[in-house]
């Protein structure tokens, strides 16, 4: 559903998704399929997280997961590598979604899913194609999510305190997106 969004809209979407993820992660739940298709927008501009079919529970007894689950272009490197992973995978996927909101599509979208997965697994974290269109604070926000080492990646709670989210608007800032999309 994303064409390119402005930074107020991106911050508004991210804050809502991060609030949902902070709650899920506090309950030991990994979403495992964060992407634009998992984000619903109400007519008045409120954000809803959906697609809970791939969720996994983690606990003290089972602190990590290993299954290859999710949508290829949004998968974290550790999921693709089938190494044990935790809630950090949702943060990586949100970072890919931020790239999608800035550039209009996720990285490697013009490549086959298998090729994209190999690049995500083996290459440095993807960068914005349109980095010149992103403020330094947005680029920093993105780098905190797209960190190869999961333990160095920011948590949802960390990101809720990031200065980029000072740009969050009222839900109404998203209404023009809905109106534009409905006219198609």
C-alpha cells in the first residue's frame, strides 16, 4: 500500500507499529511477518497490525526460534541463515518497511525471492536508494533497525524513544494516503 510517504507519515506509521511490537515482545511473542501488507489503515488514519499467522511464542524455556518463516524481502539475515533468533527479527523487518516507505519498494524487489534472501543473508544491510531524500535523523533511525548483529539492533522500546518519532503526526496525516489510494 505504500507509495513514497513523507517523514511525518513514516514516523506516524512506525510509532504505531513499534507500540504494537513493544507489547507483543513484552508478552514473549515474535510477529515474524512485519511488512507493508501486515499494516492496516482505518479511514480516519489509525494504524492496525495484522497477519498474526506466523507468530511464535518465546519463553525462558524456549528463548529463540529457528524456523524459516516470513516473507522473503523483509526477512532478517538470522532467519534466512536458520540461526536461532528472537524478537529482533521484527525490528529488522520494520527497517525494511521503512526503506519501502521511502523508496516505494523493499530492497532487491526486482530480484527473485531466493536471490534477495541470499543478498539479505550475505551482504551488508541494505541502504536507501533515495538516501538524499531522508533526513539524518531518519537515516539514524533506520540504521538502528538494520544492524546485522541482532543483539546490537535497537528494541521496539528503544526506538519509541528515538528522536525521529518527534515527527509523529496525528492520525489525520495519513488520511491523504487513503484518499489517494481509494481514487485508483
